C-alpha cells in the first residue's frame, strides 16, 4: 500500500534471493533488527540473504566514522533494500559526529519517510486509528547548517538555516497524494468484498505547515503541495485540507480517526509522527520506511533506548512491521500482510507483550509468538 518507487522487485522474480542490508546501529537496534531478520526468514524461507553493515554513534566512538562509505557502497551495489535499527544521537555537540541515518537518507535520496500509525486489527478502541504521516526527509532544519556567534559583549547567538525547496516540496506532496489514492482503492476493494471499512468518503491529504508565521519557507511548502493537487487530474478524487502544525497536534490527539494521510516538512513530520505513536500504545509498535525512487530502508520509529539496551525487553514489533513495509515495496505484499496479521494477533491476544505495552515478555518471546502466529 505504501510503495512509492518507480522500480519494484516482483515476488515472482527469478532472483534466487533478495539481499537485505541489516544496520542494527546502536542500543536496542542490535536486539530488534535480528528479531526482524528471524521473521523475514520465517515468512519466506530461503528467499533472503542478509548483508551485515556498520553505522552509528558507537561505531563512531570506535572508528571516528558514523557512516562508513563501505556501508553506503554495499547498499547501492548489492542490496535491494535494508533495515536500520536505532541511533544514539547525543544531546550535546560531539566534534565530527552527525547522525548516520540523516546522512544515509541524503546519500540514498530517500526523500519520503512514510510512517503508518495504525491500531491493531481487532482493537477494542471505539475509533481505530489508521493514518499515514508522510514526512519530507531531506531538508528543512535537518540540513544541519548551524553556527554560533559571540558578540563583543560576550552574548552568544546561535543561528540555524532552514531550507525548503519547491522541488522537494512538490515531490513529497506527490508521494502523499499517491498513497492517498492507493488507500482509497484498497478501501473500495474491501467495500466491494463486503468488508468493513472505518473511513467514509474520499481519501484525504492534510498539509501540515505554519505559514501564518513562516510565510516564506512554510508558505512555499504549502503552495507547492496545493499546486500538485490542482495540477494533477489523478488526484481529483482526493480531498485536501490544511492544518497549522500546533492545531494538527491538538486535533490529532483529540480526533485521530479524522486523519487519513498527512504530509509535512521534515521537522514537523518528525514531531507529529513520534507523538502519534502514543495513540497506538508505544513507540515500540510504530514502523516507518525511508523511500526513494529506487531504494527503501525500513526503520522503527523508536530510538536506541540506552536505559533498556541489553536487558532483552525491547519491543521488536516496530522493527518487524518495518520489515513488512520493506516487503510491500519489494512486491511481496502477501508476505507483508501475513506479518501484519501475525503482529496484530499477538498484540490483541495480549499474552506476549513487552513492558512498554504493560506486559512482562522478552524480545525473544514476542518474536517467537509472532513467528508462531504466521
């Protein structure tokens, strides 16, 4: 449902095995990425080869390099997709260090961060959440152009440049509208098959911005998104609405079921997608895919969680769902659906849950339960 790329690998490919890069990186990434690997091996035995690659803050501490060139080269030259675990980004400045996942998105031109936020099937929630946040992945404040000036009187001034381009804004808007169209088609197929669908009416894209204050930068993002809608007849069946980012946060927590697809600049998308995880129980269950025109990297939304790293209680669900998103991109939609269904079953049954969801199970126990549910 979330495939954006122009080039796909079919499940009927003659390729003997698909090569998947594994980049656990830091903290619990080293626990949850192996869990996702086990699920991939179980859902389609013998179909995958795994390429183990380095990146992360811990790798930087050992080598002085956060994202080795070899990692990028092997992803581009050998792999059809990848999974990235989690990165420990220190809150203070560390000379020579910058986030490897941010750099990887830029080097691979993975311009769309696609984050589905979905209540588990069978959830008892009166208004199940089923939205997708589409975050622009390459610019905004995340270009990391900052400088510190000291005035003659000793006062320090920090400056940060923000970059919004028409090209990137139109590209991410098109990605959001394409996802909305596809979601509308899937819902219609379900209706015709007599299945229940929670969303009524046409698919909808919500453009998130703050152009009432940032009239130039956010104004350009807003105008670019609206232009994509107005210029493309394929999107006539998609409703468009706008939300100021602060209002979006408020409404998202009050009425999450009223949002379908939201598109936002990099910083806003990062914030609202992490916040939206609270709507479905935990950061530990929310997946994402970093998507470009020829490559995708699945990535759990959570961080490296150093407080629980090594304790064996990290929630593997977000990584396993990210692996399922990767399979959707690769054309293995049936296998992806099996994974999502297995995860939903384990969560709704409630027998095997990690502490973040109120349970007492280990990473291994949850992983084994999901594999059994396949």
